[in-house]
C-alpha cells in the first residue's frame, strides 16, 4: 500500500520538501495543502519587482505546474484546522480528513497586525502575499501619497518601490532608527541617507495614535500631533510564526516549532521547516528561528530526507538579501552580540561598502552593499571559522582574494 506524505503550506519550504521527497526516492503520494489559490511562489519580489509591476504572477512561480504534474505532486487549496497525531490525520476547514504517514509543517508566518483606531479603513494594507500586493496595485493609479508604518526591510523595500512609481512616501518608525533590530547604527544611517536622497521622508522615534479617514484612509496621526496625509498606508511591523496548529497537537513549540538538526519534531512522523521552525545553530551555539528563503530551502531538503528515513543534517549559515533602488544588500550571518564593527568602502557618500561584525576577534556577520565578493568571502570565513586581518580588511585597495 502506498504511503502518503502531507505538506501543510505551499511555501518556499513546502516547495523544497516535495521536490526533495521525489529526489530522495519517496514513491508514495504527495499532497500539499495551501491556503492561497497559487502554486508555491517566490515571496521576496512581492515588495520589489512585483509591486513595481515588473513581474507577473506566473513569473513568481518557484516551479511550473508541469513540474508538479510530472512528479505526481498534488495541490489542494484549503485551511488545516487540526492535527490528530494518534490517528495520523489532519482536518480541513470544510470538514474533510486526510491521513498521512509522514507530515511536514511548512506553515511559514503571518503579518503582525496593528491595533489602531482606523486600521480597518480602506486603503490600509499589509504586504505578505500576492493578494496583498494586488490590493495595493489596484489603488496606485489614484494615489499620490503613501505612509509606510515600520522601518524594517519590508517597509523600506516597499517605500523604494512606491517612490520609484512616483508617490510621495513617508516612513514612520517607532524605534530611534530604521533597521534598529537587525543592523548597526552605521547601516541605519546609510539607508536613511539613501532614502532621503531618493525623496523618501523618514521619521523615527514616533508613536502612531490613529489612522485617519472616513471610510477610506486620509492620513496618519502621530503622538506628537503631526499628521501625515496618505492615500495608501502599508503596515510592515514584522511577522508571527504560524505555530498554533502544532501547539494544539502538543508538538513542542518555543519561538517556532522545535526541530533537531534533521528538522524532526518531537513526533517521529512529523518534520517542520522554514519560517515556523526553530533549530539549534552550531555556528552561533543557540536556538534560532530564521525568516529567510535560503533557510527554508535548506531545511526543506533536510526535512524531506528525514521523511524518507534518511539523515541529512541542516547546518547552513544564515544569509539574507534586500533590494532597494540600485542597492543590493547581501547579509551573511547574524550580527547580534557584536563588539567590533569594521567598514570597508565609502558608506558616507558612496553606495558600495561592506560592514563586518566581529565578536571577540571572530567574524560573526557581514552586511555587504553592492559588494558580492565581500559577501562570498564572509560566508566562507564565518562558516569555516577562519580569521581575517582587520588592517587589510579596512583597506579597500587590498583585493578581496588577498584578505584571507
């Protein structure tokens, strides 16, 4: 009798799990349950090229439908409401039950919503999926002003996209600087400068009292009394991991679904991968939950191997990227806990430099703006525990290949 592998979540991780299942020799049924009416698609372009209208929905697809048909991978739209670990079944919102032999939780994360007066007005948007962006696009022709609530990467990428389309854009950030949670003050200052040069107004250290309007958004009121006119408001204040299903089924959860180095949960029949999974990082010697496409892909491979009874350890170095205007930021590693920052290149007036984060003399992360060579070097140095000569590192005249 054929075995069945179920995957909850048509996400980056889910797409990789089903692909790797076939590559690892799974010859049973594979069924993916996703809430959206789309095959798995690339999400990073949503706030960039897709919002700008440079990519179509079809072009976002991670793999074409023909791939899934050829590999006999089935997709079913629906919402899973319960996991019964004893019976090894899941229940959908329409009451249907599906049985599994192996189950992959690739449920990702959802936007964190703001609770403000006026937050339900028309013209107030979040940005996490295709429908979100289509909702924004439908209003752009009549819009002249936009307010972005949140100065993280999603907020700044959205600001850049809307500014390039001719809107007057204001970014409101509650913290004392943009990107405060994820990067050094020097990087925050750089991005504030660039957005200013591009015509975006950034306000930091501001609280928001309410979103104004009568049926439709008209502006945003701040705690200091300032009002910023807005035809569109986009909220980007982070995400929340989707762990409720796992929690209700008594699967171990703590800032994500707890998995081991093979992406296995505390249930031998269930794995988890992607934004919703929490794993132990050997590089940083602590548990972390990563919201990144590379992480979702690599964990998806490990999870699929475990479903096939194989052991392929997940041990990839975290890395991320962000595109804004003519800037490609590539991030290697995690910078939390750094005690020394070394800059290579001109961050004051130029648009190309690298920031290296050290802890006790050891490189732990790097932010590389239009510096692909430094990015690749940093990934290798961090992953292999190599050392760098800081005196050479700060000298932009020393070739990257000579830095080791």
